[in-house]
């Protein structure tokens, strides 16, 4: 089943000039880039994106991190791409992520873990719509 997922190259990765390295891995997996842009969001926009985590202790720090510099947001498209992208990312905590995953190779700590990926069809739909308009998703 062809799906779409939202990927983010987070501000830590953009500032460390890892954007190209990460996108190269997506293309090597055969994921199609349906949309892509570099943006910088406000803290309240970051809070809206991570609304499901609003009661978690790391919420405010996470919002500050995501608003702290530019990020690259992408819509990836492909067969089973939601799970395949999550597998390529690795576990949330880079120290627990499998070898060869993006977070294991490049992540610093559980917050600064270089990439985001939608975890379900429902979250992908919300997250893609949070950053991209219908016009940007044509192609
Ligand atoms: N995060 C954090 N501390 C934690 C758990 C998560 O700072 O204890 C951050 C981390 O950047 C993570 C994001 O919050 O990617 C969203 O957390 P989630 O549990 O959804 O992890 P993900 O889906 O990104 O693997
Ligand atoms: Mg998540």
C-alpha cells in the first residue's frame, strides 16, 4: 500500500550540516520526496505540532529545541513508508537505537535525535497537513 509520511530533519541535524546525508538515505531506500522545504517555526507552532506530548515533562524543552533553528520538513511517499521510515530512524533514544539507523549514527541524546517521523496513518495525515498545503502536495 503506497503511503505518505512526514519526516523532519530537526534543527540539530540542519545546524550540523547533516541534511544531505539524511536525505541521501531516504532516496537510497527508494522513498519518493513528494514535498520538501526549509522552515523555522515558533515555539507555539512547535507546541501545536507536539500537542500529544503537552503533559510530558520534556514538552517545553522539546518546543524550545524545535523552534531554536531552521528545520527541513519532507513528505516521503512509498510502499509501507510510515513503518519503513521509523525503522530507518531507529529508537527515540539514540543510545538504544539499532546500529545503522539514523539516530544511532547521528543522534546526540534523547531530545537531540536528528529526525522525526510520523508513527501512524492518523498522525501522518495530521502532521503533513500541519506543514504543507494541498497545492504543495500536488505532483
Ligand atoms: N523526547 C525527549 N525526551 C523524552 C522523549 C522524547 O526530549 O524522554 C523528544 C525527542 O526529540 C522525541 C520527541 O520528543 O523525538 C517526540 O517524542 P516521541 O516519544 O514521540 O518520540 P519519536 O516518535 O520521535 O521517536
Ligand atoms: Mg512520536
